[in-house]
C-alpha cells in the first residue's frame, strides 16, 4: 500500500509523521473522505472546496488544490481497487506541545482503503450528548473526532451503525459521520446547517436532486417520521429501518427508494458534480 506524505508516495509501512505533529498532539487538523470508484474520485472539487473552508475556519494556510489532486491521483493509481475510501488529512504540522502552532508548515497525508457497498438499510440510535451549534469548530470537518468515536462505539454496542445527535436547543442535527433526512407526509426534510450539522457533500447533492427542504426539526421527529434516511460519502443514500426501539418496517420506503435511485443515477452520470 502506498500513501502520499508531504510531497510524494511512500510505503505505508515506513511513512512517518512527527510525534509532535499538531494533528496528533492537539487535534489541530482537518480532513475529507472521498469515495473512489474504479480509481476515480467522486465530487472531488466539492470536497476540496470544503477542505479549504475548514482550513480557513481553523486558521490553517489554504491547501494547494493542485497538489492535493496530484496526491489523490497518485495514490489511486498506485492502489487499484473497485471501491475505495480516499482520505485526505491536512494538519497544523510539527509544533509545540500546546495549542500554539509551530513554523514548519502543514502536513498533508492522502491514503486509500478498500471498502464495500453499504446495505440498503441500517439501524441507528440517538445519544444523550449534543452538538454545539455555536461552537468554534461547528461546520468544520476536523480531526477532533473523539466525540464521534464515543457515540459510534455506543451505537455498535446496540447493534446499530450510526448515532444521531440533537443540538443544544433540542433540534435534530446529524450523525457521527452522516447527515439525516426525514420524510413527513411525502416531503423530504433535513436539518439546516444552522443546526450545527456538517454541510455534507452527499447531503447537498441529495437535497438538490430530490428537492428536500431544510427545516428546523425537533429531535422527537424521529419518533413520528414516515421514513428516515442517512447520507454520507460512503453510504450515499441509506434507509433507516430502526431508530432506538422504533422499527420502520418496509425500509426503504417509497420516498427513500426514489431518492436512492435518483442519487445512483445522477452520481453515475457525473463523477464531479
């Protein structure tokens, strides 16, 4: 396996990042996960634009899009696989053992892992912890991911693949690595970015292609929604058949099934929408 690290391809077994890298010591970094189909990345331009927004939010230098594209292409060519998870990580680089940054410049890592197609439906849970819709990192895709690790571990313990958060005012927000959509009376709704959720790439495309509405939703909408589905880079559009103890028989329902078909067709027609 070959990865890209600071300017070139390296063997994954010998590639090294400093133990004083700010991404390791204080979580000072950002990342993107990009789906790769037969060696071709999906929606890479949108992912690079969000990487830049996240860098700006953390006060990191803007990543060089041309370099990241070269890195992605090199890694994909060196590691052929039918379906892959392309991970772009960009950190504050070598720095002191505190929050202040050093002067060595950012670290760029691009790696690839093989993945498989997700099932058509899945189970989720809700968790008691909240997303802070007014936090300094809200809306940024950062490497400060421990909160998601804890929530996802709880979901796994309960036979689910995702955990859903409300925000500090009791509104539905997002999953650990996904956005959530609900169907009410035949209409598709998803929480607005102001709820504190990440502006997901798949979320934006699914909303655009299906006509979903951004709506402030109470967390308990999950107890009465006709259908629920998730979107993310590797899930695409995935139905939910269980939320906590509530079963949603027949998932994917008709609205979700149509959304799945639309997304599959549109994403297949254009790899960089």
